[in-house]
C-alpha cells in the first residue's frame, strides 16, 4: 500500500514537473512578442491594433472626437483613415496611454496584457479547482501550457489587440459565478462590456440568474460613468453620436466582412454566399440573446455544492462560452478565451469533452494546417474556416455535456 502510494506521488510529481517545464517554455515563446518594442526595430505600423487604441486616446485627450476617423499609417506605409468602433466607456482606459509617447505606451500595454494572461488563467484555475476539489497547480500550469502556444495568443500579444481584456473579463465572471463573488461578477461584466456583443450576452446571462441578477446594475453604472469621463476633455454628445453612427456601418469595414470573421456568420457565408451580412448577423445575435436567457433562467449557482450540481453548473458555463464565441462575429485572434473551455474539460468529466477537445484542436493552431499544405503565411480568410469549424464542434460538445449533466437544479 505504501509503495503504491509512493508511486502515485512520484507520478504526480513527474506530471507537475513536465507541466511546469512546458509552461516555462510557453512563457519564453511569448516573451519576444511582449518585448518586441525593445528587441525589434518596429514602428507603429507593425502594431496597427494598438496604434488605433493609442491614437484614439490621444485624440480624446486633445479634446477631439475619435469617431470622426483616426489617421494612421497602414502596414504598407501609406496613410489611411481608420474607423473607431469601440464604445465611449473606453475613454478612461485609453486616454492615459494617449498621453504617453507611442513606444512607452505600447510597452506598458503589452506588460499589462501579459500580466492579465497570467491572472486570468489563475482565476479560472482557482475557481475550477475549488469547486471540483482538485489540486490548483496542475490546472493552472495546464492552462498556461495551452494558452502560451495558441496562435491567437501570439498574434494578440504581438499586435496589442484587446482579446486579452475579454479573456480577463470572462475569467473574472466565471470566477464570480462559481465562487459566489458579486464583486468579481461585476468586474467581469465591465471588462466584457469593452466588447459590446460579448458584454451584452454576459449581461443577459447574469440578469437571468436570481442570485446575481442585481449585479448588472452596478456594472452598467460603471460603464455609463466611464463614458461620462469624456466630458473632461472632449464633447460628450459628439462622441456618443459618433459611436452610434460608426456602429451602424460596422459591417461596411472590410475587416468585418464575413470571410474575415469566425463562427456562425463565416460558416453560413462559406456554404451560401451572404449578400446581407448585417441583417443575418442581427438575426443570429437576437436568437443568441433568447437562447442565453433560457440557458441561465433561474440557474442556482448557490446550490452548486449539491451532488452532481457542480458538473451541471460547469457544463452550463461551458455552453455559454462556446455558444457566445460561435454566434458573435469575432476574428481568429479573439479565440484566446477558448483557454477557459480547455481548463473546464481537464477538470470535469463532461460527456462531450472529447468533442470539445476536437474543436479546440482545430481552433488552436489553424496556421499549421495550411503550412502542412505548403502555405507559409496563411491570411485571415484562410484561417477562419478552421476556427469556425472548431467553434461549431465546441458548441456541439458543450450542448451534449449539458444534456447529459447528472443534475438540473432549477427553481420549480
């Protein structure tokens, strides 16, 4: 018996050591992308996504309106006029960066985002380990391993994209729901609201849960107050009107056309060429709102300690994550949040975990499939079909997991 127990402990130590080594290798893999500002001779055009964020903050700080257009240089070196689509409550986040020189702002932005990657993974690992009564460290290290080598993570860290903020918001929300922490639910809602589509679905989900229903009020108030901060340096009304006007023509932007997007809209466009993408997207999103409201209707996370209820709760959250990423027209580099699903299936015996795993594999390194076929640098249009197919499989797996969950603890 003692020898058997020693063998188990030895096996666990070996697994932990392997996970730690792979996680460290992943951090080293991401390090050059975080430190690229000082390592490589790169200009603003090499970080187009953050360049827009920095320029918008600079425009607001100078008392002007970024929704009227952002002048910057494209990667080709030719000047262009970009459209600012993010909501007004981004103001207090980006204006401080706009007050700094570009290189300094980018360096700080990258360090903050890299830190949020670690913190987000910790939050999910801590919550899942606690509710499933498993050890925290293996779950945390496994999450880091998955996250570090993901194609979406590398692109996001390099370009200064906003996907990590969404990952943090989702992690905080799930932590709050699983650990019954109102404050974390509110933090999660506020950060998810930075991407309005995802934020809206999250607000609907939380509003449908009796225990957390009122958390949407302080979260919404924070977003509104953050937008009021525009009045400190700029014209508040002009910014609100500009945001609404830009939102109306969001799909007219070339990068927001169906071939560049992932999920349901990409699959529909692939099967049958879509001529009216805005209408189809609206119908899909409206249907998603109804489905999310039904999914979370009278969910009782405060009863998750009951036998079998933990699996049901995690399966519900897994379906929420998978379904949201599938129905919202994202870009392939927004898939950092899939790390949450990976961590769920390694700690919980979900019935559809193998289907979810297959979907994660397709979305994990879609560039590899094309490189095997001889395409050295596949563009976004080539990557999105693989990611979209993967997302569809994760939805199917999560739905099957919830259907086969051992307990349904709803209010009668």
